[in-house]
């Protein structure tokens, strides 16, 4: 992906932090501090850049080395990772955030990132469509959990926390299936996925999006206005992605 298109895609990812804020406030009834939203925004931006760089690596072994390098850097095992300035800046920002977490929350976040990288590689090499869809949902589910360690302590201790965690994982599943539904044709054409973008295979992804999306809306009990708001965002992503 060219850097200009990556700019647009990264902005979409970063803007998802506002959706996460709305979800969190809806479930808990507590206002989320702006600094927490800013941390989520930095994480989302970094994830998009990492994903873009992985897409540009054709060989599985090289992708695995790249993923190991990301984790070594975030774990503090190496002081530098790449000559890619954009990637370095994004990872450096995330590492600064991670270093500010408690040991328990730090481990939780890093374990989630490691799992995402492992699942991402499985998605890229999976050829069976139903397994591909399952892995896509799982990747989104784990992604939905990476934001939890950055919540203020009172949120994690809230009686609404189990409901929040459940809703975030539903949202992660639906969002990842939706993204993959949109991107599958191009990903297959460019060798970033092995599952063919047939009508049936895309229907599996669309079905997963609807299933998890409806469960998310039911469990979050969003107002009609918020549902319309999210729908409009989805339309904007489709239109801009197709440009």
C-alpha cells in the first residue's frame, strides 16, 4: 500500500478510538478520560502500520522474523527495530505506553499483541474458507481486548466490566470480518490471502459480520442515533476504500 493510501487507512483505524469510547461509556455509564482515548488511538495507528508492513513481505519466514522483531522491541529486548521511520515512531509510541502499565496489564497487552501477530500469519496462509473466517473473527476478538489494560482502574473494577469485555470482543469480531469482506478481493489479487474471493467465501465473511454485529448491538443496547452513526461510518469506509 502506498503511503498516501496508508494515511487514509491509518486515519480510519485511529478514528475507531471514538467508537471504542462511545461503547465504553454506553456500557459503564462513566466518562472516559481523553488521555485513554489518545492511547487507544496510538495503538490503533501502530497496528495499521504493522499490518501494512506485514502485507509487503511475501515470504512467510521473513514475516515471522518481522513479527518477532516487533515483540522483541515492545518487550524491551532490543533498543531499535527497523530503519523504517514511520514504523519506528509508531512502535516507539506504543512502547512508551506499555512501559507505563503495571506488570500484570503490561503482560496482558503484550500477550494479546503476540497472539494477534500469530493469528495474522495463519490467516495469510489459510486456504480453507471456513477456517479463514473463524481465524478472522478470532483475530478481531483478541484485538478487542488490547485496549483493556489502558482503562483506568475503576473501569476494570466496575460491575459492568464483564459486559464491557464481552461487547468489545463482539465489536472486534464484527469489525475484522467487515474489513476482510471489503479487502478480500485485493488481498487475494496481491497474494496477501490464499482464500479465493468467491461469492460464497465473501458471504461467509458477511454472515460473520452480521451475526457478531447484531449480537454487539443487542448486548450494547445502543440508541437509534448511535446505530445510525456507526452505519454512516461503515458507508464512508466502503466508499473511500473503493476509490
